[in-house]
């Protein structure tokens, strides 16, 4: 399989020079299990690399702690070698179709729009790190992969005197269509939080919401696929639901992720049988304000099929719909397109979609 999907999954609990985390490794293990599952990301395990700090000897000296950068960066060396082999075989200088990157551990942000993940040998003075987004951009722009997905569950606290370690692969200009999706647990200068999860273990709220979304919570209500747009909305709506009240009131703690999704595509295809398979999609409040009530009205879905009809529309028409694009039509009053995103208000309560027709 020359153009195989590949995955790098890193989880670091042990930081002798900083502080210990409780859930980073378990989050990484859960993601690895999903991404290599035939029912999940479908990455062949021989093309998936899992790096956990517990896989190395316990080392009290921070400078000798593993995984350090070299262990992690070996993955990218392998990616480049795979591209060379594929090029020699006539497939072009590409390493694979899709790349999954997942990092869970301590993080930092040297500036407003940049962040990295600290390796186990990092300390306050020796800020060893992996610049995950820089790597994702380098591999995307150079065409090593057609699709690059990056998930980073780490804080983005400012360390102004430190900087990111840039990718060692020389930049190049790739050819062909490429797509990417990046999601970070925290935006600039925010903390990513670990909490006791419903499963009983401690883990990151971002990783928990991410895996719930990938496993089906973020499926499109019509197509059944987990799309980039649906996953972004699911993370926005559900990450904060795992935080206790005290954290919701703490301005330093991230409530929503930082998502970069410029290229719409399906992350997880629809299951056999479409959206009807599995649990019902969540529904959200919609209020349609009708300026000329009393006439017949209907709401159509993206396939122009009626989902709700009434013989006499009220002045304030309340209903609940799953995420998606819709069109409301009221005879004699007109029509209006609207979208149900599943978004939330600043206090964490689901927002109501209001439509005027």
C-alpha cells in the first residue's frame, strides 16, 4: 500500500522539570485506538506511531527525560523517506493520502498566533518543543500528504523568551489538491484543562470532546459523515460541557477550541445506511418569527424535503432541529434560508436560532 494513511500520536504525562499530568497518555492511547480502528480512522497500525512517556524508563533528571524531540522527529524522517520511495516507484513524491497528528501534553505559545508542545525533557529554562502546527503546515504545503489533520491538547501560555523549533525538512511547493483541518484545545494564552471524565478517568476536555465527535457525535444530520464544519461546531458546543462550574468562571481556562478549517471535507465517511445508523442526532432550538402569521408554512432540509409543516403558522413558531441548512417557506410571507450550527452562548447554554420571514 504505497500511499498509506499515517498517524503520529504523542502523549506525555511525565515532565520532571515542570509538573506531572494525569490524562495526556490515556488521551493519546484512546486516540491511537480510534485512529487505527477499522471503524475509526482506518490507519494500518504499521503506519501509526504511538509515543508515550510511560514507554521510557523513569528519569528524575529533566535533561535525560524521554520522549525528547529526537524520538518524535524520527517520525517525520520516516515520512520523508516514504515519499522518496514512492517517488522512485512512480507514485510521486508523496508519503501518503492522509496524515493524522495528535499531541497531548504541556504546551506553550511564544507569540500570539504560534504554539508548540513541550517534550518530556523541557524545563522553564530549556524549552524543548515540537512545533506541531509548523510541521503540519510544512507537510501540507509541500504535498507530502493530500490531507493533514492536527489535534493539539495542550496549554498555550505565553513564554516570550523562548521560541519554537522549526521543521528540519526543507520547504517545497506541492502539487495537486490538498486539504487540512487543525484544532487546538486552547487559543492564545489560555489553559487546556484536565478533569475527571464520565468514563471515570482523568483526561483533557478537548480530547474527550474530540473523540466523542469523531465516534459519531459530530455526524452531519443529513449525510451521516463527520465533516470539518460539523466537527468544529461539535467541539465548540461540547468541550465546555465537561468543565465544572468553577472552571467555566475562570477566564484563564479555555472553553472553546481554536479551530482552523479552511478546506471543507469529510473527516469520517457516512456509515453504511447513512445518518439513520446509530444514535439520533441532537436537536437545537429554533424560533421563526412570522410577520404575516396564519398561512401554511413548512421547513425544508438541504435536500428540499419537508421536515416540518403547519397549516397556520403562529407569529412565533418554535421548533427543534438537528444541525444543518434549512429553508423556511410561509405562503404569502416569503422564504428564508438559515443554518442550525449547534453553537453555544458565552455562558455555555445552547444558543437559539432566530429566523424572520
